[in-house]
C-alpha cells in the first residue's frame, strides 16, 4: 500500500473477489439478529492480535476477516446435494474440464458453495460494510473501528474475527545478486544462440533461435521439449505478482493478446494490471516473471512456454509490507480457478511483517497454518498445479523457506535457484518444511537470468537473480508437459519433475530432488516409475496457425506426413471431450504421403455446435497415437 494513503484504499480491491464482488450481486436480504452472547464469548471469537484493541480501543479502524459459522446449510442432505449441483453448474467450461481431467472426487465440494447471503446481510444490518468475500475461506473482508470488535464478534453468523496475516515479498532481488543491464536489442549480438534463425511462429519448433535465453532454458532441458513440439499450447497459466507494466508493448511479449477479463488487479479492485505512472520497479516484477514464461521474440528472447495462454493477477503491492496481500493471493487463486487455469505461477512469499509481533516463526511453515498456504492447498484441490518460488532468504537470519512454498509437494512445486555451473545460489531459501518434508522440490536457473525490461523501451532487457525467476521456468516446463501428456494430473506432473531431477535418490534441503530435467520428465511414467518408450520416428502431428485454440467455433490443421510413412497405412483423427467421450471423427482414411489439410467446424457427429471447453484431438494409426489439447471458445 502506498505510504500516506488511507488504509481503506487497499480494501476497495476486495470488491474484485472471484465470483462474488460486483455491486449488482450484493445481497438484499435483511436479517434481524441482535447479539446475545456474553462478553467473554465474544472475546473468545477474536484473534489474539485484536484483543488489545478490543479491550482498550485507540480509535483506529482495522482491516479484519470475518469467518462465518457455516454456509447456511439446513442439515438436510438433499438440500446440500442440490446446492452442490448448483455449484457445479456455475463452473466455467474450462474449470469443469480441468477438474474432470484431474479426476477430482467429488468434483465440487463445500469450498465451492457461495458465502451465505443472509450472513452478509447481517453484517450490513449492523452497519458493518462488506467490502468483499471469499467462498473458499467462507469469510468476508470488512473495516471496523476497534471499539466495535466485540459487537462484531457477538453476531450469530460470526465464528471468528481474524486480523490479516503477515507477509514479505519472497521475490525481491536478493542483496548482492542484482545485475541490471538494460540492453537495446539493436545492440551487440547475443552471446549464446541456438539454431540457425528466428521463426515467425513455432509449429515444429526445430531450430528455434533462443537468443540470450538458451542457457537458462537448457539448464532444465526445455529446448529439447520445444523441439518435440511441446511449447505449452492449450495450457492456461495464471501469473500472480505485483503488476505487469509494458507486457503488451515489449517486443518479446506483445504477441500475447490477453483479454481484459483475464487481467485482474486485486490490490485496487479493478481490471487491468498496469500503471506506468508508478516507478517501473513497482509494477515490474510481474512483467519479469511473465516474460520468463511467455517470451516469444525468436532470435532474441524466448520463454519457457511461449505458446501457452495467460491470465495476469496483481496481488502484491510493493509500496509497503501490508497484511492484506496474503488475502489478495488467495483471491487471485480463487479467480484462477474460476477461469479454468491449469497452473498458477507465483514468485511471492510470506513470513515477516512491519510489526515484529505479527511475524511468523519457522514452526508456522508447515503447509497448513498460514492463510496463503491454506489457499494454495484449496487451489490444488481444484486441480490446479501451483509453482512457487521457495524464497530468497538463504543468506538472512531466517534462512528457510516461506509460505506458501511450504505446501505439500504433490500440490505445490517449490523452486530453488542454481547458477550457471549448477550450484545452488547462496540466497536460495532452504528446507525442510517445519514438519520435515523435503523442500524445495526442484531447482532451476535463477542467477543473472535474462528478463524483459520495464523501462518503456520495447527492445530493452535486463539481468536479475532470484528464485522468482527460477519458478516461472518450472511453471513453463509443467505447461509443456501438460500439453505433451494431456492425461496427466497435476500430481503426475509434479511427481515426474521430482523423480527425474538430478538427484532424486538423495534429496537435500538446498536443492530438493535436484535440478529439473524436462526431457526426462516427459519420458517418465509417474504411476509406475518406468520410463516411457520414445515415440516412433514417424510422429504424427496436427499443425496450424492456432492448432490448439478455436475462437470462432472452427479450427483448421494440417495433418503432416511422416518421412517414413507406409503407403496405405490408415490414419484417423477424432475429437473427444474432457470426459473422454467421443465427439466426432473428422478424418478416417488411408495415410497420405503428403501434407493433408484437416478442418473441423466445431460440431459433433449429430451436427450440433459443441459448447466452449477443453477437447482432445487424437491422431492415430495402428503404430502410433498422438493426443493434443484444443480449447473451444465461443
């Protein structure tokens, strides 16, 4: 929060809560419920950090979270089942497809139920303005004078009144590790180049010219994955960070057209994630992490998953260490779920606050104590893979990992940083978690990483260090794996990355299971632990300008002929939905030895337009089968 601004400015952002914060949706029910519990019972409902203010008010107005007793369920199993069915019907097609693909059981749960509207009305009736609410936490954000805390706690709908939790930005550039060099792309040629020339686009991806990013990607073997055609296409990544200035202007990222409804500023409560009137440092960190994944300037700067789709959320305000950012992170994750995001990439973390009395201790880093870790666990339970920087505290008295990187490794991949020689960076936070789990899970390049600059020069780049810039590389690798193995769940992806890192048999507290190896992960079966046999040389693939997205209900591909295809070999192209149910067969004929155009009009076998959502395109012969994702947007 900016110094000098009234604290209420922060909470306006909670009007942007995922799924429930538009004024037109405000509850209108009025419930007359006079407080009737004792003073001691009211005190018992208050967070210990609020007791002093409640007992001896200083006249300040406080930001607090109000946790409700329930979601208004009557106890009738049939009524609860109906409400859960309604919650499923409210899921976006993409969110539903992601949950189905992750084999969630149940598909929706209590966290998906909305906050009970009469409880919100109860707060309003007692002149407690509701600024926003979270269905995941079953809580509302309010601001209230300290002298009214006991009155608030006494309301029948209230289970607990909590102060906002502390934080610190994990992703800050560690002291002594910053190497800032803004370079115009028209200057000297990059020091290390792979391939023989930039591409206008990447369909086969063989011979991609990575410019100055080859070393940081090669550290985890990502170029080989790109060579195989796996570039994150069809995968939606939500980046949670501090703002994204010039992301739509920089030469390396401007080709990604991100609709305004996929840009959310939870700090200010508005759409859009830029503010160029700020110092570029204030809204820069998100651009740096986003560019690390999305960069698409062949010959100059290439990211880890440059064909992925993106949503951008501003959940962090670097102008001060304020308590509300943890809540914003949770709201960002809730929003990502509603969009149907497959991956959350976050380079934020929490452990200290301006007030030393509110700081966390190491025992809190157990994956379930902090609000942000609880939010990450819920996001993972909805089928989202979370990738988070482990922190830059390795050279500080704290030293350890910070939340939410303490969350269980099947739900969240905590990422440490290594240098060009593969040595763990001194600043990289170390594990284990407080309950003695291996942390971080894996490491990636995080020292003097090449990043897009946010100075307003669309051709400028910079070099910075931090686990912040290692985590997006792993998020990009995960997106490529999801494209390549569409049947894998998020846990499968996490397990494959852990099990194929550089030292999975001897994990440690500095680098976890080792430096990630994307190629080895691709060729690993996470259910059996047995490497998957490489695909035959006559790999079949569908190609096109946008082979993984149908924006207007129709899509065109080219069925590529393999060099050694056998004459007369039959090939079939079919489409199935997220449940694996057959939609239509668009091609079934003897194999051509030439490239063959394929068109699908977005209709099923009965001629009905299919709804928006995730589909799988399966290309198969008697010897081979390739599955690719397709997102239908209507």
